[in-house]
C-alpha cells in the first residue's frame, strides 16, 4: 500500500483516522517517514547522493572563483579573506542546518542569518548528506512532534464511562 505522493494512508499502511493529527510532510519524503514506506530507503539514498553531488559541484564552482582571484592578481590577503570567509560561513551553515534537524529554528534568527547561510551553502548541503545517512533530515523532530500531537489528541478524545453526575454517594 504505497503511493508516490506520500499520503498518511500510504505511510502507515492503514487509513488515517478522520479526526486525528496528520503528520507533517518532509521535503523529498512527503509522509513516507512515518512508516518508512513508499520508497523511503530509496529516497534517503537519493537525498544523500544528490546533496553530495551538489556539494561537489558547488566546490567545483568555488574553485573557479579561487582561480579567478589568482588570475586577477588580487593579492594573497584578499585570496585568504575569501577562502576563510567561505570556510567559516560553511561551518556556521553546517551547524545551523544540523541544529535545525533537532529543533525548530527561530524565524527572526533565520532571517538575520540568511546571507551567511547563502554564502555557506556547501555546509548546508553537507549537513543534509550526513543526516540522510541515518534518517530523513528532520525526521526525528517531526516524529517527536507527531507523537506528542497523537498523545494529546488521544487524551482529549478519550471518554469517561458513565455520567459522573449520577454517581452514587456512599452513606
């Protein structure tokens, strides 16, 4: 029972409850992360390979930028600044992306780091690669939130037996 769009019915193998919480879809995985169905392992391998290939292609492009600096004879100091800038921004982007898999990022901080994360895109791609070796990126966070939502829903919808107003009092 799997389909390509990753609906909850396909993920769990059974129809989803009509009134319960729905799992949040992950990029590239839909909701197949819930039951690890619908080509989940193949998608994880594809994400890992794709992010690694994209990181390698990005490094290749950065190599052209470095060669352009060498051809322009801009000097050792400028070349060093550019290399250090990309290295630091990539390390910060890696850490920010990695932390984003475990907890929801603050939108204000995310907006203020947008430029830094764009410069350090290689770090974000590498974070996706390493995380996809063990799970779908963000799966642990989404699974924890989904389980909490299901528990809260179950607590809200459980019914008591009998009418407490008609309960007999012991004399």
